[in-house]
């Protein structure tokens, strides 16, 4: 991969060991976003962006859950990085960041921690048995991530398909 590009990496879909009752199956999806967006998301760039009133990075993630190649359900995830002026004595910088993940704010103390919170995903999903057929079901997820233009990154959209997980429905 060209390091000037952003890409979805380490995408893994697997059956969860948890049982979700008789009406749903549990899946776990893991992936991260690497490349240009992650590398340019630095405290030095936060300073420049903040000075130009560019204070929110919004990552929109669309998950298309597929069974045998057909989309059976879509989910949307949202991550936000909000830049702010800090006076926290533990942080040696003027401008810092809050990462909003699953509607909860996180206040990382290190730049690398901020990148991990924003660009690393672990999502537990439930698929209703009514969306599956009896016999073998081949489930996969297409991940589509997008963001707008900012002081440190151009607008972009990246897509990648997960591995296929086979689920057998009996009865």
C-alpha cells in the first residue's frame, strides 16, 4: 500500500462465543484505519487546524452486513475528534483532543492513545435469525469509512470487505 493513502487494515469478522438468545446470533468485527489519515493526525496538525477553526474530525463508518453476497442489514458508526484549548497540567500542549466513541467522550493523555481511540474499531453485532435462512449462511461485512476535508487531510472514502464467516441454521 502507498503510505500516501488511507486504508482499512486487519479486518476480521468472527462468531462470538456469547449466545444472544434464540432469536439472534452474535458476531464480532475488528478493524483499524491506517495510512495517511492516521499518520497526519498529530498534535502539531491539531494546533494548525484549531487556529483555523477546524476543530472537529468526523469519521463516518457504514457497515453493510451481507449474507451470501446480499446486504441484509446496514449499521452506521460515528467517531468524532474534537479539538479544544486545554489547561490540563498533565498535557504539555495548548491544543488537545476529546474522542467521542459510541457517544462517550474519552480524554486521551497521549497522541498514540488518541489515534487508537479514533481509528481502531471493535464492534459486537447481533443478526436476527429472521434475516438468515435455514442451512448454510455465508456472512461478511463491507466496511465503508469516510471523512471530510480538513487542514491536515483531504476528503476521502475507503472500503474493504471482511472475511466470510459461515453460520449454519438448523431447525
